[in-house]
């Protein structure tokens, strides 16, 4: 499997506080790869650094073998990396359609309208409510819109940070089904998710991040069966 993204010995600091100390992982073309770990482990910081919102203290980030750690966030987006952040970060006073249009702001091709229709096909409720303001939506509907907005840049790599946060079990399952659909359509997924059971069951490969370091890795089904993972993250003794 060819690596689309490689993160090697990444360290990131907020001033004197080192949030990520030594994180390494790879995301193969067409895979779903999950990062799991406790709150404060450095997962969100890792995604923010990959997307260019933070600069690493040390380490390497390679996209198709080329370094991107020094590039501006909009350039990384243009290279095919989209980030759907924790908390959705929608523009609540703007409509569904306006939020989706913003997701395509780096594009200069003629396929934006077709891709917007693809989002509406994937999430019919968004098409039905395209003229309504995003702030009026439920948490699950907002998460659909956040994913749709990220997809509007036509990414090769879609990074999802806690997509099930605050959602009902039914809506959580809908979001995870959608992630699998996106993979089937050719999008590579990097997933940060507190629901470790669901994330690993969905993933081709998983990595455990603990206190800013990668401590375990392996195929998703193998990590699900690992006693250390089950005890620490799946609530089993």
C-alpha cells in the first residue's frame, strides 16, 4: 500500500508546553486510519499541524513523499488535504449552501455544482434545507454539513476530528456509515475519534497515541483484540 501521508517523529509545542512529543504514523492510499487515545493525548494537535494551522517543533510530514510542514494552510488544502475540525466550526448565520460554497473556495474548476449535488445526495436533509441557516440545525445535521463542506474541496485525504462527538447512537452510526461510503468512493480518511470501538472496527489500521507519543499500532481488528487497548480505551478489565 502506497503511503499518501507519512508523519515521522512529530513534536509540537504550545509555547513551553509540548503537546506532541514523538508521533509517527502512515496513511495508505484509500485507507481509513484512526488515531485513538485519551483526552489530551495530542490527537487534535496532530491534525491541526498536518493541516498547517500549527507548525511542528520537529519531525516530518510528507504528502506523497513531499514535505508540507512549512506550507500555508490554504496551500495544503489545495494539495488535497481537508480538515473537518472538532466542534464542526460552521458559520451558523450562513445557509447550508453558503457553507458548502466556502468549502470550495480554493477551487477554480467547473465541477463545484456537481460536487454540491453529491453532498446533497449523500445527506438528503441538507438538500432539503439548503436555504436555512446552519445554526438552526441539530448536532447531527451540523456534522453532516461539516463533512460536506470539507468534501467540497474534493480532497484526496479527509481528516475527521471527533465526528461522533455529542451525537445520538443512531446518528453516530449514520456518520460512520458515511465515512465508509466516502472510502468506497475513493477518499482516504484519517480519523480521530473517542469512540475507539467504532473507530477501530471501521479502520484498516489504527494507532494509539498516549501523552503525545505513538505507543501501539496495527490493523484495526488486531488492536480491537489487544488486551492493553481493550483495558485502556474500551472499558474492559
